[in-house]
C-alpha cells in the first residue's frame, strides 16, 4: 500500500512539472454553493491571500468533506491566525488546508483532545504519522467555523503543491459562476527617472478615467517625459456576492508590445511579505486602497510577475505620442481594458519631488544602529527596500519612529534603557506601540537588566507603558455556587487592560481541563463532553496571567447531576 502511494506521489509531482493540473481530482469541500469572500492572491495586510475564503451562509457548523482520499498530516490549534486548522496530504502530491474550523470530525477530534490533555495545553501543533488518520473522499473531516483571526464564519481553503507553495484552487476545477468584469478604482503614473515628469509633476499622478461605450476605460491624455511606471487599483466580484476579491491576471502593453504581466496562480510563503514592496505602500496607509505597481523595483523578487520588458517601465520621448494599456481579467476571462494616451513633451516642472531630509539616512543594504535619548534602534541590513531618510524623535519615554508609510521587511529592534525606574516598577513595564488614539498595543518585550527591547515591522510611535492591573475573571454563563446540569459548557470571561493575556490554566477538582480561548469575545470555554467530572459538587480554579506577569486566581463551585 505504501509503495503504491509513493509511486502515485511521484506521478503527481511529475504531472505538475508539465503544468497539467488535475481539474477533476478534488471535489468541492462544502456541499453548499461556492461563494467567495476572498480569492487566491488577493492583496491583504502584509501578504497575498493563500487560498479561497468560502462563505458559509453566515453560520458555523457546515460539514467539510474530504475532496479526495488522503491522510491528516498536520493539525494546528491556535488562538490567532488559522485558529483550528487541518492539513490533508493526498496521494497526488498536493496538500489541502482548511482553516478557522469550529471543530474537527470524530477521530481527529479525539486525537487532538488526547494530545491537548497529555500536554496540558489548548494551543497545539501535531504531525500524525501517515496512515494514522486516513480519510476517504467525501468523508466529513470537520465543521466550518470562525476560529483564530477570522472576521466572520467562513472556510479558508488552500491547495498546496509538493513544495508547500499555495496554488490557486480555481486551477483545480473549483467552479464559481462569474460574469462580472473586474472593477477599476484608480490608475496612477509614477515618474521614476531623475528628469521624468507627468503633467508637469515629479510626483505620482492619479489619472482621470473615462468609461467608454464598450465598457473599457480611456484615460485623459497625459503629457510626460522620461522613465515612468504605471499602477492600478482593481478588484473583482463573482456572481452572488458583492465581496471585492482579487483579480487573476494583469497585463500591460506599450505601443502594442507586452511590457509586464502578473498572474495569481502560485507563490511561496517566503515571498508573500514582498506584497508591501509591490503595492504603493504609502498610498495604502494613507488612503486604504491598494495600488499594484505594474513594474518591478529593486528588491522585489515576486514570482507572480510572469513576464516583463525593462522591468515594466516605459520611457517617453519628447515629441512622440504613445499608448499604454492595462488589461485586467478574472479567472472566468471577464476583462477590462484601460488605455492611456501619452504625449511626449518636455514641459516645465511645477510640482517638484519633495525631499524630506533628516539626520538619519539609512542605506537599505547595510545594518544601522541609532541611539537617541534612552532609545536605541537597530535596523538589520535589508529591513528596508530602498535607501531612505527616517525621521526619529525621542521625548522622554516616547519614541516617534518615522511614520507608518514605509514598509519594513525584517524585524527592527527597539531597545530602551529604563534605569530611572525602580526594580519593581521595571517589572511592570513593556514597550507599547501607540495607535492613532494614543492607546498602547503590546509588543513582546524582552528584559535584560534595566534594558527592555521589542521587535517591530512597522514605523510609528512607541512608548514605555506600565501595566500594574491584573486580569479580571468572571463567570459568563453560570453563577458561582449554583447548578449547571443543563449546560453543555462552562464559559468564563477573562480580560486584561493593557498588556493583554499571556497564559491561563484551569482545573476542576485539581484536574487540568482544556479550555478554548476566544480572544475576540474574551471568553474561555470548557466543554463538558471532555468528561473530566465525576462528582456532583465541583471546584473550578482558573489562573490568568498577563504579558508582564500580573496574575489573578479565580475559584468557583458548581453542581452538576451525574448520569
Ligand atoms: Zn482566508
């Protein structure tokens, strides 16, 4: 049996090498119409979306059916991210992934529960041996939910190749009716060369688009000169939903010749953060709209760029008229075309590029250490995509570390010497990132003597913050000292003011119980089906600790009829 599996596996990999993907191998994982709230390659915060987000009719608990035979190769249960996730290895070499589950199906559920009780933890990652948890095509493997960092009930579904690269599941025959054309939000022209300009400006220009009778767009003629790049903000909708999802392909031409093409078919997790290099990051942070730059700048290794001439840039010459087009299509080949007429003209520049010079010029390919006041900032080589002036100001316990309009690729370390605090105050301090309201967001803070340090991948305001308040714990669905025979579970509300909850441990009558933490609702849940209890009178004890070590112990008694 094992031999057959290996042979099939090799055939599967070989078949992929010839780029012939099996379109009838995987059946749909749900038996409801497939309507997407997210598509493959869609632009998200710091990453390209690695799968399909399938809507589950606004509720949890839809059964998930194995789309093909295989075995469970990985299970991960986490408070954040994918929540309850399941990975199934198929004999054709592909792995399917299911995230944000409400619960796992029978055997898998028991396997996870046993491991959680053995390790006395809710969060767990397991790699069952091949053959231990086999699944047959059509078998229920779990139920959809909203666990982890999910903003509403849905199934996140991925298909990964043998090298763990996520692929567009539509390529494997997932059928989604789509007769709507991609939508165009905006088009920008970026002057790139030293002498380049667009409509007498050296700064990016948003173009005025005119909808044509045939559904295409024509931009108002621009006058320009020199080396330019073009960017577009676009999204796609499928039938049956108004969600704005990602498109499948964007192609550009200049005077009829292909310049640049991006295709959302496959990428690797190692490159996904380069999304921040690919989009106009400053514009996104300021306007919440993602403009895709249809040219490849330095330090952009993205493999979704399938072809390029001169890295997608064009050079406009004085006295020549030319035409640039952008063709955007979705997976069902619905297309929209934008044409941009350009007149080459060396005009006077009325809006020059602003340079914001500061004391801190950072060479992107070199490591830099900067000390200001009680703060030190260490910027490893290649944390930034290009050489940049950074604005850094320190006022007492606050560090104003530029503005969050430049992307950071690798962690920057912020260290602060808090030697003016007493030892006991020092214990309660952490480095917080302040949001626009001035509220501090916890950054994992490391201590060494009087020095505190934290890593970050975003510019912004950081401050030393003290958290002296311990977490609060309250019964949520029961009353201390009362009967709970009718309940399926016990729910306890746990909250912490500043640094946030770091860990918790619950026992009943001294025995560890698995409790699921829902950070979105601040609720811990114990399920009575775990069958830890054999007595009528029970003592629940819960200890919750925050990120600086303040902890609270809660005890309650409840009564439950035993069968
Ligand atoms: Zn998703």
